[in-house]
């Protein structure tokens, strides 16, 4: 996979704003989950697995991509999905097109259902590969350490520097990878995750945990104080909740589509971009170079399209 493009959007509140188009990764509508999935399936392809088990809601970009990559290999994909987030979406329709076997249970039963499914498969002679929800884990984190390197390469080519990097943060590995990249290269910038679901301190803690897990595996020692200083998770813009929209988010999606021809969605990117604009104003950021990472979710754009005016 080559580097995804970075394009200039224009001025946002007196700041030069750019967007990194991870939504253009050439697999199943792209996005951060596609970037991570490549790492998981390299390990699957090198092993002796015959099916995949994962977890996610009906809005999950992760589950869409994992089920697509599984069927491309002739593998079965089992998805455990929380009842509380099971409304039909274009993503869930695509999971079914890809032949995913979806089990819907109350969120409190998800963990046990996953364990039971893995045990059942093994008892029947199967060799399942488990991927945590959202591509959580060191392979997912590594994908965004690699993305951070791409950002640095762009800066070197263009002889410029991004003062801020914004994106939607959820399960934490996208932000963990970017922060690990920053810690490795000791770059002076602020990496700001706009939470799309989890309130703090939980939203921030999953990022810190993923960073520590990655650094431990790589046998890198970085002080707790240094790590904590680099992790910014803003939970002020969650709005109605995960997967829920409002008029402000829809207006952001509409403006991005009209002025730039770029689709965003209400669950992830549209909510995060709206949050970024408010963050910039509320923190008095001016005359800075700002990068927003488009982490995908294009099918979810079509779920929202009927509400745009």
C-alpha cells in the first residue's frame, strides 16, 4: 500500500488546513480500519487459520472490512454485535453481502459470547483468528505508527510542519499509533483525538494503555510523564452518542461535500471534523498548519445523505 494523499482544504478560522485521505485506501471503501486490516491479514495469511472472529456494531467500518477481506480468501467471518447498536446501515448490509455470520447480543454478553464462539470453533476442529473490536492491539497501533511516518515524509517533501493533527478517536489504536510515532521522533506538535463515543477518563485511558502495550512489545522505555503529555482526547463533542447525529454534524458533512467533494459521516469523520472546528475556536488556535486525518466511513455517508438539506 502506498502513502495516502494529503490535500489542502483552505482556511479554517485563520489556519491552513489539510486532509490526509485514508478513505482512499484501495480496499472496501478504505479508512483507518483498512490500514489496520492489512496488518492482521498478513499474519492470517502466514498462519494456518480458516476463519475470523471479531466484534463491532452495525455501523462498524472495521467489521465491514474484516468480513470483506475474509471472503476474498474464502474464509468465514463471525461477528459478535451489540444489540444496543444494531440498527441497519450500509455497513451492516455489506457485512451480510460478504457472508458474515452476525450474532447480536446485549452488550453485557459480548465478552462471553466471543469466548463461547472461539471455544465452539476450536472444539469443532476449526482454527479461528480473533481480531479485537476496531482492530485494537499492537498490529493496529503499528498501522498508525506507519501513517505517522507518511506524515513526516510529506512534511519533508513540502518543507513544512503540521502544528496540529486531528482525527476521530474511538477504540484508541489510531491515536496510540500516531502518538507513538511522535514519541519515537520527538516531534513538537499536538495530536488531538476527537472522541466519537467514549467520555474521559475512559476514552483517554484506552489510548494510554495501547501506547504502553506497544512500547513494551518494542522494548522502548519512555517516561509516563512524557507519554501523558502527548495524549489529548477531547470528549466535548460526542453529542447525542456513538452513531448519533445532530444538525451541526450534518451541516459539517454538507459543507465538506459541497465545497470539497469529500464524503464524511455522522459516526466518525463528520463528528470529528465538526469537533475539530469547535476545538480550534475554543482554544484560540490561529495561523497554524492543521492536518485532519480522514479515517474513512464512506458507506455511512450514504446513511446520512437523506438527512442533508
